[in-house]
């Protein structure tokens, strides 16, 4: 029995994965909390519309950040596939596909924001609608992104569950960390699925708790990959018998 060796492509992919995960997480947090949340006024579509029109460039930067985030997701899933395919190619591919679906949901969110901007643009063909209706429709378009996010989160958590299992099996990262990834990801899958069926579940488990444990795992894993790299694999493969 021989132990699978880690090749240069995996080492490079580990650094790419660590850096990309941290960068994409930072940029989506910036887009949502430093820009989007500052422009939204809870329960007041008119005030929200005025904020968007007064800070249109900032609103467009928010959209651009989300598109950069989508690109980062594709880079991340590619890097993770390169790292984890020696462990189990089929599961690594399935995890990449789940993460790709999650990336598509963020494109939908970006398009929803473009739609809100179009509704508030004051174009001639919009004049058949009253201003308050346009403002309400623009706010509805943005509110739809909330539902889109939680649909996407389900797929992201499924991808994280598979990757965490492969991390645990491979021993590329500490197994305690990988076990936390499995537990937190399965928890996110369960919470998100229940929330989709029973929205009132958010009163039992706060929405922030759905993905926060999983985010902590991903941040910790990213720092490990950047500064410690991949550990020797614990997976054994049969030696080739000579005839």
C-alpha cells in the first residue's frame, strides 16, 4: 500500500482556494452591508428609491461587486475540484456543480438589482405607471433577492457538506476542522430546507445562525490553506503488483 502524494497542482490550487474564498467573502460582505443595506429603508419603498437614485453609482458598484463574487465562486469551485478530485472524483464534481448553481443565483440577484434600477430610471415607457407603483415594484424586485439567496444557500451548503466530507477523508486539513465543516454544513442544509417550507422557522432559529458556523469553517480552512498548505494524504491506494 502506498500513500497518495500531493502534487504541485494541488498545492497551487490550495493557495488559490484560500485566497479566493477570503477575497470573495470580503467583497460580498462589503457589497451587502457597506452599500446595499445603507441604501435600503425598511418599510419605505419611496425613501429606498430616492436613496438609489441619489447614489446610483454606489448602487451600480454593488452590482459589480456581486458579479466579481460570481467569478470568484467559479475560481473557487475549480480550485477545490483540483484539490479534492484524487479523493473522490464523482463527489468533487458534484460539489463543484452545486457550487456553480449557487453562483448562478447571485447572477439572478444582480439582475434583480438591474431591474430595480430600470424601474426607477424614469424612461418614457415607464410613465404609464404611477411613481409610487414603480417604487413599490423596484422594492419588490430587490426583496425577491432574499428568496433567491436562500435557494442558493441550500446548494452552497450541499457543496460544503461534500467538500467537508472529502477534507475529512483526505486528511489534507485537520480532521477536527473538517468535522466542524461537515456538522456546520449539514446544519445549514437542514435549516435552509426547513425555512423554505416553513418561513416561521426563522423565529426558532435566527437566520444569521443558518450559515454563520459554516462561514467560520470556511474562513478557518482558507487561512490553513494559505499559511499551512495541504497535509500529506491519509488515503492509501493499492500498490501495482508485478507479474
